C-alpha cells in the first residue's frame, strides 16, 4: 500500500508540472480580460480547477479517483496520516476539489476530539508539566476554568512601579503555555492561553503551563484545565 501511495504521488507531481505548462501556453480569458481556468463549482466556496486540455483533464480525474480510493483504504486501517497525504495531493492536482476539502475538514474535526486530558495548574508554582506531548501540525484546544489570585506587593514612591520587562507580553496573572522539544537548550517562547485557545503546534514537544508571573510563590488558588485534540499522553 505504501508503494501505491508513492506511485500516486509521482503521478500527481507529473500532472502538476504538465498542468503548469499547459496553463502557461493557453489560458481562457474572462470577459474583463483576467485569466482563469475554472470548470464549475460553487463560486461561493471556490471553483474546482482542471486543465484546459481535455486529455490532461482525464488524467487529473483518474488520479483523483485513484487517490480518493487509496485515502479511503488508509482511513479504514486508521492510517490517518497517509489518508491526509492523499487528500492534500488531490488538492495540489485539482485545487478546490470539494470532496477532498470536505474530507480534510472531517479529519481535522476528528483530530480535535481524538484525546482528552484534565489537570489542575497551581498559581503558586512555575512551569508545570501538563502530561501531554503535542504533535506537529496536529490541532488541540486548551480550556481553563476557575479562579486564582495574582499577588504583587511592592513599596512604592510617587512614581509608582514600572511593569517588569519580562511581564509586558501578556495580561498579568493569565494562563500561559510553552512547548519544549527534545534537545532544547533554551526555554521556548511562551504563548497566552487565557480561558480557551485552539493551536496547531509547528513542532513536537511537551506542553507546560503556569500563571504569567515572574514570582508565583505568593499567589493563591488553581485552575482546572482540559486539553483536547491529537497528542500523546505522557507521565
């Protein structure tokens, strides 16, 4: 089956190169003079584009049929990664293909509910391991509920207090996270979570959470956090 996917990808690449050549040689013009190669589809959702050469159109259609069948086979075997690759290559050969776009939306929806993890994050501690290892390009949602107390005490003069440089990026006392990849020698840049956020990490790594404060020891309380999406649970 892997060999079949490789063959389809090679065919797909050949089609894209051929389509580019044909399009460069001849593109039908719209009444206003602009160029396009639409072949139908709902204009509100984007048009499905095929090559202008009928022979190349037939090659595209055959590739789409074979790639879609292969994607279904992968899905039956729960090989979502390979299925996604098939649908993505269909869209490279035939941009805005409705069935492929719909399939990728469905896969993303399934990925957003694939796993679930609940934990608490203490206001009095620094970075806390969420027990989650995220995957690159796989979505997850982080939701937080409850309240905690952010405390800061400082003896001040008439000029007041300047906000510390390392606390100017986000709201004071908000929930923040960071992803540490294996082999990182420096702390990764944190990102604000707040009550809820949906993210798609660019790289793999462990998720850490904390209150946004440079000295959490004098704070109080905790938040209940739920993480849902595609990730690995780790201790």
